[in-house]
């Protein structure tokens, strides 16, 4: 895993510098499960002292006492609090699958873009890149999402050097 994470780490560190100039300071590490995204985030955290947040764990912990409707209404605010409480201008997000939960009725990319107005956000995105679009899940899956690559930076083992959309 470590060998695969190193090129990703280098790409992410480069993109962090580029993101400072952008309206949305969002960098997504896009790739399938098991391709080194978490290892890369751990190494970036170690080299930058940026906090690494497990979104599934932190967000679900804060939503435990809420009804399904309250969760859908409160998710953006709670996620904003989680990121806002993180120290520094850079925050790393892993395990973001909860944002795609159909019961939460959220647009995960829009949520991440909103967070990236106040801090540089690097998030691991389990998915793929096909024809200048980024996907989460497969087309028949209820959580499937597909977005054009624009208004954020992408780092992927499938894209040497990363790219900006």
C-alpha cells in the first residue's frame, strides 16, 4: 500500500498549493476502494499536521439522537461544525460514504464545495473517472452520482499528475 500512496501524496501536496488560488479549495482523491487513498491521506496528515477526519464516524456520532428527517436537515450544519472545529486551514476527510446515504438527501459534492470556501479540503472519493466525469457507485446503485470535473481539483492514480476541472 505504501508504494502506491507515495505518488498520490506528492500529487496532493502539489494540489494543496494550487488550491489556495481557487474559489473552491477542494481536492478530491478519486479511485476505487483499496487503491491507497487512506494511506495517502495519513501521510499528508503526518507531513502537514492537518487533521484527518473519519466523516462516517464523526457525522454518525452527532446524528445518533436525531430522527431521519432531522438528520437530513441537520447533516450540512453538523458536517460544517466538524470541519470548522478542525484546527488549521487544511482538513483531510476520509470515509465520506455517509454523505451519499439516500436518506440524508444530500448532494455530496455541493456539501464538500461549501466546506472548501473557508478551508482547503482534501477528501477521499471512492469512485472512478470516465470521460471527464467523476462517478460514485455504479449507475444502477441507489447512491450513484456522476459529476463533470470542474470547480475542484482531482488527484487519482489513474490520472498521472492529477488535474483541475
